[in-house]
C-alpha cells in the first residue's frame, strides 16, 4: 500500500510540474505577437548600426533580440524605372529570446529594410 501511495504521489507531482511548464509556455506564446511588434519598431529605429540588437520588458517577461543581415539586393529593373532612383533592400533574420521566471523560448523571424 505504501509503495502505491509513493508512486501515485510522484505521478501527481510530475503532472503538476508538466502543467506549470505548459502554462508558462502558453503565457509566453500569448505575448509574442505584442513583443514582435515592439521588436520590429525597435529594429527599424536601430537599422543604421552594424549589428542591430536590443532588449526590453513586456509585463513580467524579459526579451532580447539580435538582427543578422542575411541578404542584400536590388529589386527588378521594372521597380527601379518606376521609382526614378536606385533603391536596394536588406533581408534580416531576427533572433528573439523571451524569458519568463521559469523558462525561456527562442523565436526567429525575417524582416526587410529599404
């Protein structure tokens, strides 16, 4: 009887830990769209630096991001003729780390600048 009680207690404890981790992951995922908007805004403000990066806080969550230039190019001749000036674009990969008290999650997305 004692062995069954110990086993059931451990199973219950494992279920509680899993539930807490899932709740923290959902909390982080729920705020990611708002954090993404903050990061994009901050990215466009820091675009002139060699390696744009930043950090911030959203509620109880802390986040940090780094932008890495992945591609530079020019649009098609058709667009260049329409604009009347030479334009180019840069494609960036932005790595985002969001940290809660118990865990951190990593996200990556692409952003373009002109």
